[in-house]
C-alpha cells in the first residue's frame, strides 16, 4: 500500500487488487448485492483506493481497515442513495515520516485482534462478522462485541495525540 | 476538548463503524467525533475490527476482465472531490454539511426556544435546538432513542450537567427535566427515531403555564 501511496506503483496496486477485490466482493454479496452490482462497486472501491492513496495514514489505520471504510461508504452511497455523515478530517502534516514504532504497534494490535477472532467459537465469530457487515442494528448490538478493543483504542489515541501535537507545532511556527 | 465527560455508547459506535446506524444518529456521532478524540479512536478501533473481518471474508471471484478495466481507468481524468464542508462557529463540519453550508434558519417554538429541522424522514429526524439560559428543553416524551449533543452553552438535569461536546442518551426509561444553564443560549443537536410532532404542540401546552 505504501508503494501505491508514495510511488504510484502499478504492480503493487495490481497485487492489492488481487488480494482485496474478491474479499470486498464477498463483503458486498453478503450485504445483498448481486454479482453485477457487486463488481461495479468493487471497481469504484479499488479506483478510490488508487486515487485517495495519498490520504492513507498507516499510523492511524490498517490497509484492511481503510479499504473496509471505503467499501462501506460506497455501499451506503449506492444502496441507500444517501451519503454517510463523516467526521471532520484531521489535517495531515504534508511530508511527515510515519513513526515506525507507531505503525508497527498498529500492525501488532491488528494481528492480535485477528488471533482473538480466530479463537472465538463459531457462533460468536459469526455474530462479530454480522455486526461489522452491518447486519445488526444498534439495538441488537450489545455493550461488548466480544473483541478486545481496549489496547488498540489506546494505540490509535496515541497516534491522534501525536498528530494534534505536530499540528499545534506547525501552527506555532 | 478534555472536558467532554458524556460520550457515545459503544453499541452506537460499532453500528456507526459498520455503517448500519440510521442517518440521524450517524450525524450526531459524526459531529461528536469531530469534537472528541477518545471517540475518534473508538471508531477507528472498530474499523480495524471491520478490516480484520474483511481480511477473513469468504472470497467471491470478480469478473475476469474487471482488473484490466480498473487498471485502464487509473489515468482517467476525474472531477476533483468537493472540499469537505468546514466547521463554522459552534457547528462542526458534518452539521454544516447538513445545513448545506448556510447558517441555521430558526423557527420559533415560543418562549425564546427555537428549532431548525435538519432532516426528517423514515429513519427519524435530527434538528438543532436553541434554548435560552434558564429555560427547559422542550419535548421529553422519549418515544425511542434520543441523542442530544451540546454545541454551545450547557444544560443540567437529574442525571448531571452536559457541556459542549457532551452527549445525553435518552430512552423510554429516562424521566428527567433538562434545563439550559444560565449564560449563553444552549444550542444542541438532537436526533430521534420517533416522528416529530411537537412543532405546534409545545407552544400550545406552554401557553396556559406562561400566560402568553
Ligand atoms: Zn466522545
């Protein structure tokens, strides 16, 4: 993904397509799209990944989390014919080097989350899939999704604090 | 920003991240997240979980020529994305977007209380409320879930004090009488899944009490 973002590397984008296109399509079909419509949305999603690559910040999101968001938003646009209310974007420092330890930390957290998901009983795992694929309403979702999100929240919060600090520094200059 | 003490409940955050939260509530969440880094991190954490689910998704093969057509479109010119609508005064970006970039057009409900309906439809409604200091917040028949985000000033009720950035979660069980605190008018963003009825009802109810 960083090769796509920093060098507009087409081969790297091709590899990203091969990995994510069938998964995004799987997600869309599970959400009720037919083959043709799912393919159309996959096309939009992958083009958005290419065009918005500059906005990808590995300190705050995993590639899979970022593509998950793009697919979710595009599905809402197409199916509900409405846009999704989005929070204000945090300004990014133009050419800041990503903090390697923060990026590595994010990767480790996501890996642990994946392992936690794999350890769950099939029924519980199915519940979590249903939750994140938008099959459960906010009333059906309980206080705990069953995934330990505490440490990853703190990790992301660290990244946000750092970004706020840098933005403040920029304004002070 | 550190003063925010009432946040969005976890199930609503998960539903927002999953894209299943009805639009009126999603607007309140987006506005709160614009003001609250703790909840911004919570949404991002749920999105990481969504990414993990995507990673583990059962694959569905795409049409054979889809990759070629996507690659062929990489250099195609695209219209520039419209700039996201910016915060203006006390109104965060997503609220300004719902206002279509213009200041709210207030409609009087009597006694200095005003509202501006942003959206109303099958999935509920969301509006801005403007309550002068010392006055009660109208409409507290909680027919469903009601989310109220404070954008300016504050209000208090039996459950506590709600200042800028705080969200009160009301449901059928919540019996309370919120009153705007003295000081600048309290401006709130309120979303509900119940239909809007009180438009003309409240002034009529208030009339005998306040002899207006
Ligand atoms: Zn919060």
